[in-house]
C-alpha cells in the first residue's frame, strides 16, 4: 500500500523568515483541523493568541505568499499524476455587515446586486489512482 502524501503546506521560503513560516503553519493547521475560524477560539493560551494576531499584522505576512505556497506545493505533488479535481462554488454573504465594511475591502456584489460578499470557487485536487488528497 502506498504511503499517504503529506500535502500540508509548510510555507518554507514563503515569507523570508523561518519564525513567520512556522507560526503560519501552526495557524493554518489549527484553522483547518478545528471547527472554529476565530483566533480566540483556536488558540490555547493568551500568548498563542497574541502571537497569531502579531503574525496577521506583520508586513512580511501576505495573502499572496500564502496562496503561492499552497499552489506551488500542490503543483509539485501533482506532477506526473492522473488527477481528479472536485470543484464547488460558495457565496460568502456579508450584507448584514454592510455598515462595518471598509471601502476597498475587496468585497463586491455576488449573485445579486444587493448581496455584498465574494464568491469562492475551490477545487480539491486528488491523485485519481491512489485516492490521496494533494491540495486545493
């Protein structure tokens, strides 16, 4: 039987600082393995919570670096394999928070002009022969 593939991103080289990369890996692991998306709820101590808030406010930490790291890892793992890509679309609706949304936040209209939010078109990439999840 084939060994499972470790498709967890490790962010090596993504932010130019090993401490930030390690903290980002910890934050992603806690956000994706738990049932909560609040930093207050996923952290075990006040010190850990403070470290995650510092991470998200660090100028070296960026959404584009996270995305690049995850995509690059999936690309590397996918090379030479027969793939199955399972796609789904989700609409995030922030209309009830309209008064709290800052201009240039990146949110806009979605399926209707009166809905404020964004659309996510995610795909799970799976090795079709061995049924191993490779990434998103």
